[in-house]
């Protein structure tokens, strides 16, 4: 008797997960934080009110995992998405190399005219920006006083910062890759390898991704982490604290631009264009700052006062063009790993 | 005559069905992916595989991967074996529950374990702060993390439970008569253990050690999170090639090398397993000693060991729980239920079909289905390996273990790609994930059952058959009850694998199909570290509960009424 009822419970549990299927669908691949806690819920609700379509955000992993999924699906001739939101500028060469997205013009996306021009990094405009940020160092002001912090890449090598730095692995993290590219921008190729060799004694550890690094930082394992220049705004608004501050090396920040595009082969190009235009509208762009903790791409967007006051714009943003990254990335990563492991 | 033919046909089908399943769902997709690493423009080439070995950096990574796996396995044995002894030898309150719970560490997402280790064992962690407070030290006395020590410790956290469960399953069935005769012949306690008990336990111990080794060999987030700058495994490189650079050729070459090394190791282990397994008398009851009454020096040592190893297991988990009920506000740590209200809300459900709590149901459903399928596939194969003698049996045994030694990133990519094309057009979603999880889980069923089955005296079955029982009856009434502990252990590991799996799940998931580990990942990416700890705590509670229930239910299901204790 008991055995049977337990079996019934098991079967019931397995049957519960029935998924309903809607009418016409617009599938958007994006990264998980955008879909769950970012602007996606708002976009979905507002867009479905305007148009007779079921917008479905699919975000089972981070942006790179989703891009890999889309590339694999496209190779099989069955792309699963109509729109992709979340190609990082460091991954631009990989996404464009496969001819994955539909080229766009200002006529397709009227709001594109309000986008900051320095963000339009894809000459074919098949990937257009919706938000951006700067990779910088963030430090714990209770451990390092303002007068003690390094101001240049060279000062960061000072032995007094021994084991004080938490980095992300450029092979697995786009934040880590941005920092690696920043050092290549600063010291050239192969000069960056020498810089990394000297930097190693000051590194506590190199984590798989940004969240692992920031977690270590919050656990006070080390006082400096590679992160975003908007982190100060986050900790003021969400944690009521000015403890964590931005450190600008050489007054620079490595620019990170996040892009979106329409997947080739979609049957609903018109709706897709409307969706991208909607993401660039001030309605959605205003949400970007305090859900994504990034700067909106639309320059007419109003930022919340606390965000504006506390997020940092580096005076001298830098970036390596996608063309140069594309041809060198695998070699750079391998050489970098050789230094890290051997050093 | 006909009857015999039908029987033979039935038996063949019983064996052929799981093999056909494996060929279609596992070997075919994997070989499709692997051929990218050895074929260029229609010709076989060793360019990519040779290229890996020609690069000094890759050679270093391969050697380090093996080195850390070996050290981790040793520590896991040092911790796991005494626990198997404690469970076999002593009686104490809540023993059955505790035994069910030993498997919990095994399912935790590596990211949660890494966080727990950082919060507890970190330079600024609870343990160091406690020691600094107690002894008035200025700096942290224990610098365990961000080095090889951190990696090995975290791997022991994961893998000691495997050793404990595999050894205990065998020890508990070991007839005490062996040790008693040794005692009667005057062998001391230590000599008795090393010369009688340990050799009889070797198959279980080696099974556990082999599984632990392969796990550590494939490990990736733990190595990066707790080892740090100078440590990198083959799996990290595979991830880089497939996910970051989208270069399948070098990625496939690395994955081929990785699986070849795992299989080589598995083959060696299977050769040894055959040598060490012997037929033994099994028993249903071993006498146990109460741990709490009558204090002796021996029990004092046991208590000391429980205390120290308890720190290793409970410390990180308790730290995660503490993190889930605290919050930083204006520079102070305050207690809060904020994070729990955050994950218990249901407001996102309508929009993306993935409210945080929904993931609990998803994980349990996927886990139970994968457990069932893995048992159905694994049990007949285990039977073939243990009962039939044929040429190449060991090679066969090695090949069916292949899914254990394959990179989960590569497997995820292989399945996603294969499921998009005929003849396997399953697409993504629930079925695809269950299949992927079963593939990763069935080797545990095989490894848990084979040593027990091989150790069974064949005479028992023959006796039953000579008394008129059919082969099936003999299996049901004689073998199944005797191997139920092994089968149960295998099934529970299968469940655990499914609950903890991430790479393939990410590739194959559809909206609304988030599992608990995926939600932990999402919360962290969305800066909700407290929320991630709350979800991890929930994961610990839910899986702990599930293990206790499965184990109780399983005991009853397999135990039947025939052999009441």
C-alpha cells in the first residue's frame, strides 16, 4: 500500500511539468541575469501589450554559453532564436565571423540615431549597442586609504600590494578578457607578457568569472578586484555604503559594449526590428542603469541621481578594435596562460 | 526447445536494449564531435592532437591535471575510509539519516562549494578569524586557499563521500566470520584489519578511488576558484576552445586526449578490480557497538576524527547558510530574511516561467527520471560484466564507463549538436536533459553493482535454480536482495549527478527549465550573492530530504518482505 502511494507520488511529480505553448512566438536569447532580474520582464510585458506576439526570453546560461548555443544551432540550419541580446564587445569577432546577424540601418531602428556614436563599433551594424560599461579596478577603502592606491599600471606592481589583487580568468570570463586586452593596449604585444610576469606576485587568485571574483572581494579576501566602474553606484544604492571605490589606472577604463542583433533566418524581421528599437527607447533604457548596473546606450536617457553621482566615467576610455582581437585572441590567451602557469 | 530460444532471445534483448541506447544517445553524438579533432577535409589527421602535445603549456596542464587528481583522491581516501568504518562498526542515534546525508556534498554546485570554502577556510574566513581571536594572532594562521592545498581539500569534500558509500556498502555485507577466525588465530586488531578486512574491502575502496580520481581529473570550477593563478586543468582549456573561441578542432583534440587518459586509467583499474575481487560470504547483520556509551580510548580517537572531518564538511555548508541570513547594510552585518523573501517570490513566474522556487520541482523531477533511466541502463550492463565471460570483457567494461571520463562541456556541445539533426532530432528540453543526465549517471550504477555482484557466491543462484527457480526468479529472490545496497548507492549517486549537473543542462535547457544550480548561478550573475546563498541553502535542505526519502523508500522497494531484518 505504502509502496504504491509512494510510486503514485513519484509519477505525479514527473507529470506536473507540462509546459503550455503560446501563439506566435518571438524567441530572444540572452544571458540569465538580463532575463531574470534585468530589463527583460519589463520588455516582455510592455512589448506584448503593443504587439500580438508572445515574447519568450531564453537564458539558461551566461552570454557566451548562449552564443555558443546559437552558433551550434545555426550550423545545423535551425537557429532557435529570432533576436540575440548580449554579445560583449570582446566577443564581437566570434559572433560576426559566423555571419550570424542581419545588417541594420537607421531606418530599421529609428532610435539608433540617439545612440552614442562611439558605441557603434560594428561597421556593418548587424550588432547594435544597448548598454556599455567600463572595466576598472575596485578597491576596499577600509583596507587601502585613498593616498595608498596605485594610480598607474606601473604603481600596481609595487610589492606593497602583494597578494592584494583578485582577477578573472580571460579564458573563461569576459571581464577577465577585458583586463587582459587592456594590458595589451597599454604595453603592446608581446610587452604585455612581461607586465603580467611582474604583476603575478601581487595577484591573490584568478577566478573563473566575475561573480566568483566579486564574492571573494566581498568576503574581504583581498582589497582590489577587477570589476565595473558602476560598482560604486551599486553599493551606495543597494548597500548604503561608500566603502568600495573605483581606482582608475592611467585615468583609463577598458570600454565594454554590449550588443544585440537579429538572427539571420528569422521569419519575423519586422517585429524583431521593433523589439530592438523598443530596447533603445528611453522607457527601457532608463531601466538599464539600476537593473543591469550599466550605462545606457541612448544618450538622451535620464540617469537616477544617485547612479549619476556615484558611477564613474573614466576620462580616457580605451579599447582594442574587434578586427585586431579576432586574428590574435587564441594566441594571446595561450601565451598568457603560459606565463601564468609557468610563472 | 522453443521455450529455450525465447528465453535466450529475451536475455539478448535485455542486454541489447541498454547498449543500443548508449550507442545512439552517447557514442554516436560524441564520435560526431570527436571526428572534428582528427579529420580535416575528409582525411584523417593527427595535426591537432599532435599540436597539443607539441605545446609545452598543454603538456604542463595535462601533468598537473593528473597530479592534483591523484593527491585529491588520496586525501579523499584518508577521510572517507574511517567514516566507512564508523558507519559499519558503531551504532549511534540518527545513524541511518546521517548515512543518507553523507552524499549531500556531492550534489552541491561547485560554485557554492567554492563560496563555502572561501567563507570558512579563506584567509579572512570564519576558521581563521576564530583561531586569531582564540590565540590573539595578528595574521591568519591557516593559508589553505589559492594553492594546491585548497584544490585538494575541496576535492576531498566532494569525493570522500564516494569512498565512504562504496566501501561501507561492501563492509556492511562482509561476514564477520573472516575477522573472527583471524582473531581466533591470534591476529591483533591492526593486523586483522590490514591482512583480512582491507583486502576483502579492496574492490569497494578501489571503485570509490577510481570514481574520485576521474572526477578530480575532470574538475574545473573548483580548481579555478580555490587553486588560483597557477593552476589549470584540461577541462579549462576545453571550455576555452569550445565556448570562448568557438574552435571545435583544437577543443575536440583536447577532449579526445582527456577521455583517452580517463579510459586508460579506468582500464587499469578494471584490470586490478578483477584481480582483487573474490567470492565472499555475505551477511545481513554485523554486530555494532554503541558509540555514545562506555567511553574508551578508541572511541576518543573516533570522536576526534569526527570533530575534525566534521569541520571540513559542516564548516563550508554552515558558512553558506550564515551568509544567507545576513546582509551588509551601511558597513555593518545585520541578520535578515531578505534573501529568502527574494527567492520565495513568484513574481517572475508568469514572465519567463522560471520563478526561483520552480527550479526545486524541476531539479527533483529531472533527478528522479534520470535516476530511473540510469538504473534501467546500468543494471543489465552490470550483470553482463559480472556474470558473463567473453573476450574483451574488460575492454567492454572500460568503454561503457566512457561517459564518466568525458568533458561535460564537450558532451553538452556534442548532444546539442546531435539533437538538432536527424536521426536524433530531439531538440532541447526536458527529454534531452534527462537523457544527458542518465548518460552521465549510469556508470555509477554499474560501478556500485559490479563489485557486489562479483563477490556474491555463484552457488547461491545455482542452488536456487536446482530447486526449480527460473533465472528471473533467482535474480529477484536471491541476487536483488543481496545487491540492493549496491544498487541503491548507485541510484542515489545517479540522482545526485543529475541534481548537480550544469554544463550539459545549460546547453539543452528551455525556458522554464531552470534547475537549482542554474538559479544559484543566475543569482550570482545578478549580484545577488545573498540570494545565491539562500538558494544554495535550500538546495542543501531539499536534496538532503530527498536522499533520506529515497534511501528509506529504496530499502523497502528492494528489500521486499522476504528478508526482513
